[in-house]
C-alpha cells in the first residue's frame, strides 16, 4: 500500500503501531497503553503510548470507533480530535461513556479510536467589507429543510 509516510515513535516498547483492519480502511486503529475503566457519564483522557511526526500539509484526525459507540455508548468528547503536523507529544484520546448504567473497561492494547491522515490546506484569511452572495446566504442550522416522513 502506498501512501504518505508518517513517522511513529513508540513511547513504550510493547505498544502496537497504528494498523488498518482491512484493505481500503480510512482509519488506522490505535490502542490504549493502560487499563482503564470509564464509569457511566464519565470522560477520561486515555494515553496511546505513541507520538507521530506528520509531513507539513497533513493532519491526523482521531475518530471514535463505531462498534464501541453502538455496543457500549462510548465516543469521544472532541470528535474528531485534530493532531497538527508540528505536534510531537503522546497521542491521547478523550473518551466518554454515554451509557447511563454500565461502566466500560479497556485493557492495555484494546482498540479505542482510529487515526485518519488527511492532506490539509493552509488558508490565507483576507478581510473584506462585503462577501459575495450565495444561494444559501446566511441560512444554517436546519435551513435546508427537514426530511419528509
């Protein structure tokens, strides 16, 4: 598989590298480096034991795992988390347990999120007195209508 090269440093020798589950997957699975339990309604910063170096012009986006969401109500507070090209610290994931009754436990090495690498553009922000018109104009938050029943 050809793609952008991302340098990965294991901060602990037994931490798995990010890995794609199947060919063509957009997200590479990342795991927890510690055992954790997240109580109902609780959020927790979970370390992965990895740091990365992205080429400039790229960012990594940390996405929740859909299986954890549907089976256990686990998601991320800031989804997706953004990892900038210049960041060299440990990747950590802010998990939240939306289940109202059951705690969830993860063992060291369990998959907790997925890392999506994307090309990003730097913008030039140019101040103007007026913006060009558009069909949508200032409409937002449901302004395009609702689904019919």
